[in-house]
C-alpha cells in the first residue's frame, strides 16, 4: 500500500507548505536586514537581544525538540560562553574573533564531560543531573570572585570587530545588531543542515523511541552526547554574543533558572522546528517589554498567555502552522 505521504495530493501539500515556509523565512530575513536602520536605538538593542535569546532557545531545541532530552542545564554553557568572551578581552586583551572562538571552545570543554555522564541516564534523572551540574558551577563561580567577579560580575568595554585594516566598534547599536544577525543566521542555516542530515535523523529516531533506535544499531549514548555538545556550543556562542552586546558577564547567567526561559520559548514557538523557539522567544520578549511598561506584576499576564498558547496549541505556534498547511513530517 502506498504511504499517505506518497499520494500526489499529499506531495503537493508538502511542496506548498515547504514553499510557504521558504517565502515566510525570506520575508522575515528581509525585514530583519532592512528595518533596523529606521528603528530607535532602544529598539535596535531589543531586537539584538531577541536574536541572542532566540539562538539560545534554538540550542535548547536541538537537545529537546530533536533528541528528546529535557535539560535545565543549558544556562551553564550560556554563562561559560559569556565569561569566555569577557575574560579574554578584559584580562588578556585579545580581539573579538579570538575571544569568540575561546568562548565556544570553553563551552564545548564543559559540555563534553558533563554530557558524558548526563546521557547515561534519562527522564527525570537526566533533568535532575543537569540542574545539579548547573548549580555546582554556579556556586563555584560565585565563590571564585578573583575570576568571575562574584555577584558584581565583570564589566568590559565594547569590543571592536577586526576586519583587516578596519575596525568596527560594537558601541554602535546598528553595527552590533548586524554582527549578531550575521552569526545567528549562520548558526541557524548550519543547524538546519545538521538536523536534515543522517545525524539529525539519528537524533529524531532516539527522540521517537530510544529502545528501538538501540535495537536497530544506533549507539544511543554517543548520539546523545553529540547532540549535547552541539547544543552546548551554540549556547556558549549565544552567551558570548550577549556579553559582547551588554558588555557584562555575571554568575546569574549560569543559574539553571535561565534555562527555564528557553523551555518556555520552545514550548510556545514549537519544539523540533528550530525556527519555532526563536519566534517564541521574540514574541514573549516583546510582549513582556510592552506589558512591563504599564503593569508591575507583568509575569502574571505573561504566564496566562503562555498557558493559553500551550493549551490551544500543544505543538507550538509553528507546529500549529505546519499542521494547518499540511507540512507534517513523514
């Protein structure tokens, strides 16, 4: 019997849905590229932060939406990335590219051994162990004031982007925005390529049924570890971009509660979609920014909104659109 996805009408639906997604993505990129010069400085910085937090949510989606591991420890790598950017610039006077590379490598250096132990368990035990690791390093960073600055954190001057004989300062909000946008788009395209590859299909097989994936020959722990490292590296990059943008790094970035934001953004936007968590982070950050300007207890309204979205669209906003336009995965 021919599969449902093999019928001509379903192939046409799939093609139309993919085409619609490509058009929507192109329009979104065009807006992100063309609109900022006409925005005020505050809105440029807000949009820059949305891109950074969206990248952090994308990193979480790799490990949760595609591999099925709920982690509350991604904040650890975000914080390591932030300090990995701040310390080389502040203490060693390194340039931006070297500091950025150092931040990503430092995040991988943390994610590899932590992931090695964490992926040996699953379910609630995995959640607990990621929180424990996050808390351990949070308290270590809090105690090592000589390195991290403790509660006060580290403040650095705005780094410059070395481009041959030219140097572009990130003091300019527009320059900083386009710098972040270029790296976020590059990460998104690379990650999209990864999840569409055989490696990404292995992640999804583990998410759907870990035991079955193990039976057919997948080395489950190895693939989980790879997913964990990729997620940690991107989380570290987002932390480095945040430190470069805000010119600040603090131990609070390491706390597991920061990961909770990524969880909420992913659920609202749509897990297992990459673009969904980024859209979820953008919508909620803008909504919080608007509501907080006139209502002191704005988290109540934000919570009600999140509950409403989760109830009406359990698969998230992007998941709902996929279902609406027939773009379901085979």
